């Protein structure tokens, strides 16, 4: 059977699954560390794995840990479990998938009608896969993390593509940062370089942006033509990404084969929104998303436009940049929008 006398985890089964995981992680030391953790941690702790503790013990950033555990869950080393807690009495209930969570749910304990949110009352915990250990699950509530920290990753969108709200359903998010980009003068570029040359620039510009978005803990939601929509858990990461993108495109445009044809326009805004399913993909909707797209539309070539809301929590990042404050009228939004324009 492959059972160990220690904590009861099936060693032989674990090794087979770790071998499948290894190519995806591409770090033998991490795989060894994960093996040791699974074999030497109590079943009680393996049923509610504390990423906060591992973050400190392994000296590994939270997003990298989440990525590792998502891959390990895909290979059935762990399993992903959703927990929804009542905003009134704090009672908790389990959900097998995100599709089981509805935009309005009644608490079985106190009768309160809740509107679950992915950054507050919907949480996720990782646990040892039941194939590997026979254990009665007793969750440690301190191990729970907000669901949005897991959903807002490339790995979740790729490996757990079926995990999304049911069509017609939606789930609240109290705060999420949106970054929109677009290429300046793309029509003229197509006419100047031809379809093949322009497509090469668009493809290379996507590669630069995708790498930077991932580097700064964001995830690409979708592309629309040569535009990109990405989400971040905080505006600091989004602004850092935009500033680095600006520098990268400055170098990119100096190439002889590019000749300044890839002017980037960036818009950043944050606020509440809802998670939905559009075109069979996890997507986001609401006034915040619309405003973020409008903020990007204000930007000129090589300009980053940041809404006042997004800039408030990341002022330190803008101090060394050449910025201008302005109020602009945006289509579809009644009040003038306060914008911080970055041109450095």
C-alpha cells in the first residue's frame, strides 16, 4: 500500500506525483522541500496548510507559494478547498468548487443573508489530497487565505479553467486593481510595416508585457486586439509594472527594426467589481473596470495615467517620476476624473 509509519502519508504514491510535478516547478530543491514537508508534518497541519507559516519558514514569496501549491493540487498532491464564512456570525461552510458559491447565500447558523466576496468572506485552504492520507479534515481557520489571492494567478486561470462562477452568477470583490494597455498608432504601424511586420511587433510587445505582469504578481485577463487587460491585488504592483514597462518599451523602440513604432499607453484604476464568466472564461465586470479602460483611453503615447484612487496607496512609487495632476471628462462617467499622468 505504500503507507509510512510516520504521519500516514503514502510515500510511494507521493513520490510518483512529485515526479510528475517536477517538470512544472523546474526546481529540484523545492520538490525535495515539498516532499519533506508532506512526510514530516502532522496530518492535522496537512489538512489545513498554513501558507503564511511556509512563507516564513521557506523564505518564499506568497505568490510563488500559491503557484507551487496550485501545480501540486493539479497533480493531486494537495486539494483546493473553498470556505465561505458568514459576515454576521462567522460560521463557515464548505464549497466544493467556486461554482457552488452564489452571489447571495443564507447562513445555516444565524439565517443572515450574505453576499460573499472573493477578498473577504470566500477563502481557500490547501489540504493533503485524500488519496495520499486518510485523515478527518479539521480546518485551522488561521490557514485560510482570501480566495482572490489564488484566483488572481496565471496558474489558477490555466490549471483550473473550469473554476469560475456559473453563467449568470457573479461574486463580489471589494478591491482589485486593473491595468489596461494599448499600442499608440497601431493602424499607422500596420500601413507602414505591413501586416507581417506589425504582427511581429504586437507579438513581441505582448511577450514583454506578459513577463512584466507576472513578475509584479499580476495576471493577464485577456487581450483585445493589441490591448491588454490585467489585474493586480494592489495598485503598487500595477504601477511598478507600468513604470518598468515604460522603461522596457523605451529600449524596445530603439531597435532598428522597430524604429519607435511601439508607443505604449497605460491606464490604472482600482476599486470594487464583480467576478463573472464571459466567453467561458473568468472575467471581471463593473464601473471600476469601465473606468480603468477609460483612464487608459486618456493616455497618450508613452504615458501612464493613474487614477487618484490607485495612486493614493502608491505615492512613493510616483515621487521620482515626472508627473502632472489633471481632471478630465470621461465618456460615461458624470464627474470629472482626477488623473496622475506619468511621463518619465
